[in-house]
């Protein structure tokens, strides 16, 4: 078996150059790098489920129902239904994120699951 031919088919990080022209790379293959501003944002890397769990643990469902007027916080609240609603409606997610940011500003450190 010719091992040299097997290595020729592997993709490389270098752009392919054919006849003096670079081959165009599709936009989907280009990885975006986060800016320093995005990296410094308190919500960077925090999942919505983690935000909601921290809020429920610290404040409870009653407080969330009073602050964000949605039925999934008021009537038989569950994580699954609440997350589904928050992912669907941006305005509700923004309210919950604001409450989380206020909680962080008050010095409350959310517990991390390991």
C-alpha cells in the first residue's frame, strides 16, 4: 500500500494555490474569533439553562414570576418549559438576562456545576 498517496488527501491549514491563484474558502469554514469586548461580557459562555438555574436557586420562581410576567413562571413552573419559552421569545430572555446581570452586580456568585 502506498502511504505517500494517503497523506496527500488530508486537508491542511494552508490555502490551496492552483496556477498562481488562491482557492476561495467558503464562509462557513472560516472560524470567527471573539473580540475582547465579547470575551469580557459577563454573559459570555454562560448558557441560558445556567442563568435560569442560578436565578431560581437565588430568588425562586415567585420572584421571577413577579419580575417577568409570563405564565410559565407563574403556573406550575418547570425548567424545561421555561427554557423553551425563553429561547422562543427574545424579549423574555432579555428580561431574565437583565435580572441575572443585576444579581451579578449585587455580588452574588452563581454556583457552577462540575
